[in-house]
C-alpha cells in the first residue's frame, strides 16, 4: 500500500525507540549481529533514534562519545529524560539532576546530534500538578528542544490538550508528545517548533507486542502531514519493538509517505519478509 498523492515531507525524521534488541537479529539485523554493531547498521537505514536507556541510567561519558562517533551525517538522537527526575522527584527540586543529565548529554548537543529530550511523565502525574510542570519547564535550556509525554487522561479534553496545558507548553516552546497507545490516541497538536510522535502499539495487555496493519498505519498519514505543515521538525518513533515490529512498521509507514530510507545491509531481510507471527 502506498499513498503518494503529496510530496514526501522533508522535515520528518522517522525511527525506532531503541536499536539494541537481540530479537531484531533475523527480523531486522543480519543473523548473529553483535550488539556493538547494531547502531551503525541501524543508522544506515533510519535517520533518527530515540534513546530509551537514558531513562534507566545515565550513560557513561565514553558511551556518549561512541554515539557521536557512530552517527552518520544527518543522523539525530532523541533521549528520554532520566527517571530520577520524572518519576522519583516528580519534577520537583531536581535542578542539579537536570544539570547533570544535560552535562552528560553535552557531547551530543555540542555536535548538533541531539534533536530532543523526552520528558515521559508517570501515569500518576495528573493535571493537578500543572504548576509543578510549568516550574520545571522554566528550568530547561533553550536547546535542545524538549517534548512532554503525558500518560494520564486528565491532561486532555477528549483527545486534545486542555487549554491551560497547551498554554504552558506553547509559552515555553515545548512540544507535546502525540501518542498512540491502548486507550489513548491523542490528536496531532503543535505546541512548539518541534512536533514529537510515539507509536506504542495497541495491545491492551502487552502494549509493545503489537504489529500495526497497513490500514492502521494509513490512518496516520494525514495527521503526520498536518504536523509537518505546522512544525519545523517532526520526530516520529515506533516503540513496538518486540519481534522486530518497530523497524518493520517504521519502514512501511515511510513508504506510505513516499519517504526513502537507507539501504538494507547485506544479509538483512527485505521489507516484504517483515512479519509479526
């Protein structure tokens, strides 16, 4: 299936949430690929990646340097903010932690490789804490751009942001993370010069164990084009990583938008062989 009635958006970068998954050996990477070779192979295909590991632990300085060294021209990273800030401190009293995090990611920022930082809030963080969010966003640096992923429905009126929430984000040039997940498919909205989208899958029992059908992907073509018409840069990441569904769906969605991705390394399966069985 291909939808090519409009030109491919030039300001859209599509990728996956993470790259180092052993179960991608076969479905995406050539069989037997060593984890140390996964990022260079990934970057041959996709122009961006979302680093999930920075949520769980701060990377060693040497690792950040390797990320810089392994990024080809035009490649961009997005990184999830550490859980000590979002989940343990719940955005309060964490100026030092934020400074430490940004310093650790500094080499990526200095090299122009860090496109965004994702602030994923815990499901228990509700709109009652909007002032806490506003105070935290006053601390963030002007670059890179930040995006906020809300996981409680109180931040929305139906599928759109509450006006007061939208004002907090717009006034601080912070993106709202548009999500597709069980029970919450938010409307495409632009609150900064960056737009940010995450596809988690639609499995209510095991979110990420999900493979989008061509018809499901097609419903996102117009919303993504709308985001691309309003924002300077649009980042989109597939987080349904089990069984290699994320790279498969990402390539399929790029095809719907007539976006060309990189070549598949020798020995890697072709797009037509991607399945979720």
